[in-house]
C-alpha cells in the first residue's frame, strides 16, 4: 500500500484553521506555534500538489480544492473519534465521553437532571451537554459531533432520512398567572378569558416564540387578539415578570415546577385548549453507538419520559 500523502496531525490543523478562520487562532487552539501550523499546511500542499488556502485576504479562506479536502478530513477525523470510543467501550463504561445535545428549553430545565442521575450511576464517564437550536443540533448529530439529542422543534427535511427520530415525551405549554392576579383563585378559565389578559412573551423574532405562536394557533386560539404587554429575551426573565405581577404567560411545564410548588405563580386549566408539542430523541443509525449512549437511553431516558404529566 502506498504511503498516505498526509498525517492526522495535518488534518487536525486543516480543520482548526477552517473553523477558526486564522492560522494564529488555530495555533492557539492546538497549543502549537503559528510557524509550525504554517509549515504543516505548506508540506500538505506540496504533498498533494494543491493550494488549500487563499492567503490573499485577512482571513484564511479555503480554495475549491481545500474545501473538498476538508469534507474528507472531517469524515476521517470523525471515524478516528469513533474508533477511540469503540476501544474505550472495552472498559465497560470505566471512562470515555458522552456528548448530548438539546434544544433550549429541554437543555436548560430537563437535561441537567438527567445528566446528574447518569453521573451518579456512571461517575467515570465524562458528559458534555451542547444546547443549540433544533437545526444546529440535528446537523451535529448527523455529523457525529453529538451522540444523541432531545429536540422539540421541526428538523430540516434533508435531515429526516439521515437520522433516527423517536417520539420521546409530550411538552405542555401552560398558562401561568401572578399569584396576586384577580383570576388566580380560579381553577379553570374559558378561552375568552385569555383575551382579557396582558401577556409577557419572548421576542417576536425568536424561534421559540414562533413555535409557541404556531402551537397556540393550532389549538384554536386567535393570537392576534392576545394583548402583548411586554417582550423579553428569556424564559427566566418571563417567569420573573409573571411573579412580579407584570402579566400572564405561556411557559413549558418543565420550566415552572419550582414556582408552582412555592405558590408564586398560578396555573389554571383552560377549557377546550391543550397546547402540547412532541419531544423527539434523535440519533444517527449509521454511526457507532457507544455503551455510554446506550446506557443513557436505557437507564435515564425512561425515568423522565413522563415529566410533563
């Protein structure tokens, strides 16, 4: 077999430069000197007889040949990572890393509890949590950067054939009122009562707000009639606003458990209105499944599948 015209170190350097957009930043990331990085890329270009980066501008930009090489580089390095995971698994969860992905609400309020339980049972496994948009999380699972993820949004159609998508749990959006509100003594409200309330919501341009609006419309609510008193940029800010008496809100049940228990907010039922969405577990069936990933799915996920009930 002929000798390969590149080394794994050269591929790691290429990937780092492409991600950082700079030879210097790549060198800092890899804890090597900038001249060493430049020399490795020069040797790689000479060995392959191509130009990988356009060095004319302030930012390191890939040439067409460089972009093609990067695509194979990422696949090769992912395969190396999988090989390392497979070898680590021989130690029966006595080490290794589990990388979990989640969309915002699940990642903020549910995943920390799951990870805590997993770490109690498997303390020698390192766990990383990456919280991003549904789209970014889906691509990370497809590319092998994340082992498994729980999402609540809609995946891009091009990902649906690449991933295994399994219904996991129901995420309920609940109406919450300040405990001092005139309707806080009522156990059940009619839909028409909602149009008399002042609401605190997420910013209208946020992805989560758009999902909430769509769920409310699908549940038969005329969202154009809702009076928006204030727009904030996080669920925590909305919760604080509700507790301070500034308005009502629709919030995921998983995010308000503590406030409901302490009585600082009120959660009435709404006649003929159920606002729910399905959470999904996503994995990549074409990639290696580590024992840590299998253990998380078997030992942890079932314990939380009914968290909205």
